[in-house]
């Protein structure tokens, strides 16, 4: 697995925490965070490493995850 530089790692952490902040329990359940984290890692491996790019990926992943859940 490819390692990321410190800035990218920090960006990944910040974006995951920020996007999950408004979810129940102050950050959502493990399954939700794991789903978003996997999407973020995939995007970072593809070269999307800025806060803005990662935030777009995370919000899209969250939206998709929540839409796919049964009500």
C-alpha cells in the first residue's frame, strides 16, 4: 500500500472528521466512516489530495451511502 505524505494524511483526517461531524453520535457509525474513508483513500491514490478535492469526494460518498440505506 502506498504511503502518503504528512499533508495528505492530515487532509484525509480533517475531511473525514468534518464530513462525519454532523452525523449521529458525533461522527457516525463505524460502517459509515469506513465507507467514506475507503472512498477518500481511493481518491488520494488517484492524485486527489487537496482539501477541496477530498471534501467533494467525501460528501459525495456520504450522500451515496445515506441514499443507499433503507429508511
